[in-house]
């Protein structure tokens, strides 16, 4: 049983669906959404994975924990696997109400870079006291969890992974650039993300405005949607780059569009292991990203891309400028990134890690 906030498009939600479907021959999975089902719920049900939405009301709702425990018993669940912090709290309480069910928690990232409160640390000390397996998607995130009251010796790391797919061809690039209306000499920077504050996309827009003074052919493609879309569009108008930015919204064909780009950019102020960075590496793109969270565990400066400080649009513009003027470097770093993905960050590797943990927990529970 997977417990998540919703199946609205996002990295964690894609991994939940991948876990449920890739392990379908070994484990029957129910996905429980604390909030709405989300746009990807239909993808899950179409592949034989039932989805239940609890439509949580605002504020702390103890009844949610009781409902999760009830669902676990009704579906004969052997394991509750929860993702992100609110699902962790409710699932931890549910596991006490259904003590025969194993408990696994994966933290995928932080919603901000602000320090956690004493109240949160005290709560975590209690919630982690009674067994269960805990994972972070990066070493950096594990260290944050430890500072938040999680026991260091009980938090392991399973890196996120994606399906590499075939290496993109010149024809793939040509088709993708044509689909985006890019000219042959356009320097195409792209990003793909849920549009929320942690992604700091206004900073990327500002970086583009600075870069355009040096590279007039620079263009920015933003793939994704979310609550911060109006703030992103406001930044585009404020910096006078409306003619150079396209906000595409959510696109189910996002991966097919990536070969159109010359560089992939990530401006987040916090990350776990970004699936979109991994997908960009699968598309053999060099990556310019902020030095936050687990990103330095993925992007190797001077080999697969460049890292800059967060909230520093000028530094982001400088890094993008380096690649704008060196096509050979872009291609070399992009291919190195693809090689690194294939060796260390594949979906198969991630799935195998969780499969081993599911088998261990189920064996313990008899």
C-alpha cells in the first residue's frame, strides 16, 4: 500500500506509480492519496492499480490515520509505504492501529530550505521510536532528516532513478525543435518542474534576462504547471523577456521535447534527487543547476554540467553563458551525463532497492 499526498503530476508521484506497476507481478498495490486523487490517478487505474482519495480537510485530522489503517486491513496489506512528511505522520499513526502491517517511509525532498522547528524535531523523535524502515533519496537529505530528529542508523539511502530509454538521435532533436518552434541558431535552455516556490523559477527568468545581453539568441522553455505559474509569468513580464520564454504547462510528452534543448537548467532552492535532472541526463543534455540537496550527488561540475549557488541569477547566467559559446563542451558533457545516469541512477536500480526492502519486511511479518 502506497500513501502519498496525491497523484497530481510530479516526481514523487511518478515514482509511486512506477513502484506500483513495476512490482505488480510480485505485489498487489493500492495507492492511498491523502488529498485529491490527482491527474495521474487514471494512469494508475488503467494499469490495474486502484487509487483511493481521502480528500483530507485542512488541519490535523486523526480520522485520516484510522482510515489508512482500515484500508490496510481491508486490502490485506503487508506493508504501508509512505512518501513525504504528512503521509509519514498519518501512516505512522495508522501502523500503530494495524500493528501486523510493516512500515516504510521515504522522504523525497524539502519544501523549503528553512530550518525545522523544535516542535517538528520532538515529534519526529516520538514517531520514529517504534520500528519501521526509513529512506532518503540522497545522502544530503539523510543528513537533514537526522538534524530533524530521525535516527542516523535507521535512515538508509535509495537514490531516485529513471528509465534511460534510447539515446536521442539527431532526428529526435530536429523533431523536438520543430515542435517547439525553435530556430536553428536559437540557444535553447529548458526546465521541467511543478511550478511552486521551491523551484524558484523567477530566478531562472531573471538569469535569462541577464544572459540575453550576451546571447541574444537565448530562449527559455518551461515545462510544467502549478500554483506559482502567475508568479513566473509576472517575472517574465517584469524582466521584459516575453518574446524569449515559453511556458508550456503540463505536457505528458515532456521527455520527447527534451532533445530540443541545448542545456537543462534547475534553479531550485531545495531538492532531493530531481527526476527532471535525471531525465535531462537521459536526453544527453548538460545540466546547469543550483548546488542544493542531492543535486551535487548527480551533477559533476566540469564533467556533466555546472553548479551554482541558489538564489543567484547572475551566477546562473554566467554558467549558461559558458555553455552557450561552446557547442563541443555541451555535447561532451551531455554524453557524460547520459553515461553517469546509466551507471548510477536507473529506475531498475531504484526498484530493486525497494523490492529487497519489501521482501525483507514481508518475511519479518510472516
